[in-house]
């Protein structure tokens, strides 16, 4: 029973300490929420970009986006000319409806369901060209660039390289911003616990005089920091859950393809948010306790 009584005592004292210094505690908690919201946004964006990368990897070598509503004779002529180009092994016309159906099939193969979140997605008619050798991609692109029926030409390599560079940029900038905010969070929690230690220095001295162990004195302060992180995580999870339905159509409009913002992804994201919030609170309070508790008496 003694361990349970100690845990109950530490939790109660942490809760009392949290509200005894309410202004500093709420400021630290708000900073935790800011950090976790940034983390959530970064992970959601990266999930969308990774989904786009995976989709592009599944596409054919060269794709020619066509002008809207091409007459059938003009389309037939274009297909015949494309198939006659050196290095072309196959050229298939894909209508907007075909593109949507293939997108649904692609996500079914990945064990996911196409979920546009109520937002429209712009799909276009195209010709997908398979090559006998990837080295023919540049010559095919040059030949089609002068055709009036073709609005845009893309290759898997070009799109993949562009999106990969965007992923790298977003990841780098995002993690730098998170690191800066994380340091601010640690600073806030360290100061919160430092103020709590000094405000209870007399109480700590009395506990030491009656023989209280270091762990008995330290754990309420550590739990106070953990409480700050957990409350911030719970608030962030609630905010993400409330914004979840609006997030999906925004992601579709931004990336012009369904992304990995599914219910399973929300569960994983919530677990990450809770773990990071708890970890930041624990680390910040532990640093402050080790640095300040010995000097409080």
C-alpha cells in the first residue's frame, strides 16, 4: 500500500503546486500547446507529401496532360503520333473518370479508402506513355512539347524530384522551428519548477529535518512538470480532433490528391502528441529539480 499512498500523495501535491503558481503554470502549458500544434501540423503535412510521393512512384514514365474537350479525331491522331515516337512502347488515353477510378483502386490496394472530405479534386485527361528505356523520356518530352493538344508534360522523375525537395525543405524548416519552440517550452517548465521549489523552500527544509528522502521531495515537482505537459497534450489532441474534418478537404485542395489523414493516422498522431507532451514535461521538470532543489534549503 505504501507505494500507492506515495503516488497518490505526489499526484495531489503536484496538482496543488500547479495551481499555487497558476500564472506560470498556464503560461508553460500554453507554450506546450503551441509546440504540439506545430508538431501536429508538420506531421500532417509530411503525411500528405509522403502520400503524394508514393502515388507519383506508381505512375508511368511520361504523362502528357491534354487540353480540355479534344475532338476524337484530333485525339486519335495524337495517340498515333505518340506511339510512333522512338522509345515509346505504349500510350494510353486516360479520361478524368478513368483517373478517379484508378486513384480509388490505388488506395484500395494500400488498404485505405478514398476520402476527399467533401472537397472537389481536379483530375484531367492525359496520355500515359510507357518507355522502352527511361533515357527516351527527354526526347519524348521534347517531341510533345510543340503539340497544341498537350497542355503540360510531366515525368515521374521530375515530379518526384520536385516533391522530394519540398518534403526535405518542409521537414528541415519544420524541425528547426520545433526545436526552437521546444527549447522555449523547456525554459518555461524549468522556470516554473524553479519558482515552485523556492516558494516551498521552508516546507522542503522541514521534510528533510524529519527524514524525508530525496525522491519523496522530488517527485511532486517532477509530476508537476509532467502534469503541465500532459494537460498541453490533451488540449492539443482536442484541438486536432475538432479540426480534423476541416483538415481533410484542405489537404486535398493543397496536394490535389487524397492524403493519409485517416482515422488510423489520427490515433497515431494523438499517441505521438501525448508522448511528446509527457516527455517534454518530464525532462524539463527533472532538469529543474536537479539544478534547483539542492539550493532551496
